């Protein structure tokens, strides 16, 4: 805990937050230990409690490091300044903490954001698509990375004006719901179909209906 606290000034935003939380946990668990001793609960060991808290802290530190790495990968494409990258990190973390992420972790969302930047989405547009992808992932029992790939493939194939991210996700979710197919399977195959469908002016609704029907018929 002391090491984490001493590193606070040199840590990134997420790491600084973890260090501050670690400091708070240390004080909280010390208080719990003293109160337990005062009530004569000899079986409650402060050392045991601290061991559990340190394990939780290590897990938090690991998650923060993984998040920083994932966002560094995003920036390998985005080429943002430090302030711009920190702002983007903050947006992803805020989304992960709020109901907008539908329970998806910050690390998973950062990986999804990398796929979006790789597909040509940037800035607020990428965040808007990421939000819809995270919500679709939770509803479709998959991860943000998978739903991001299939959603970005559709949006790129049909163009920005054809479908909003939410409208496209609604159609994709209906495909999974009505057909015998997972989001992962849809992500692996739809990207090969949508460019041709868009070029022939076949709407996504018809492509989705065909996939759902064919998978139900075996």
C-alpha cells in the first residue's frame, strides 16, 4: 500500500485512482480490525483482512495497467496528444462506470475502441458507436469487441447515412434472436456479405432476415 501511495504523483490517471483507493482501504481495514479486537472477536485477524485487501488492490492495479496498454494501442492509430488521450481515457472510464456500458469493463471497451479506430471511426463518433456496441454485447451475451466488429462492418458497408448505430444494432440483435446464430458467428460472416449487399442496394433488413431464416432451417 505504501509503495502505491508513494507512486501516486508519478502514476497515470487510472493508476492514481487505484493508489488513492488503496490508501482508503488500508485505513478502513485497520479500523475494522481495531473494532473487532475491541469486541473480543479473536478469530478476526487484521493480517488476514489486509491480505484480502492487498489481493484486491493487486487486481485493480493489474486492470489499470491492462487498460493503459489497451488505450496505448488505440493511440498507435489515433496519434493523439497526451491531453487528448487522457480525455479519451476519461470518456471510456466514465462510460464503464455508468449504465451506458451495460456492465462491460473498461478494458473490454478499450479493446473495442481499438477496432473502431482501425475501422475508420474517430472521436465522439467512435465513442457513440462504442456505447451502442457495449449495450448490444450485454443484450447479445457477447463482449464489446465482438459486437464492435460486426457493428462497424455494417456501418462501413452501408455508409453513415443508411443506418444509425442503434438502428443497425437493433437489426443485428433481432438476427441473433430470431436465427440460430451467435453474435460471434455473425461477426465472422456478415463482413463478407454486407459489402456485396450494399453494392446491390439490398438493405440490411433483408440480409438479416435471410440469415435468420437459413440458420433456422439448418
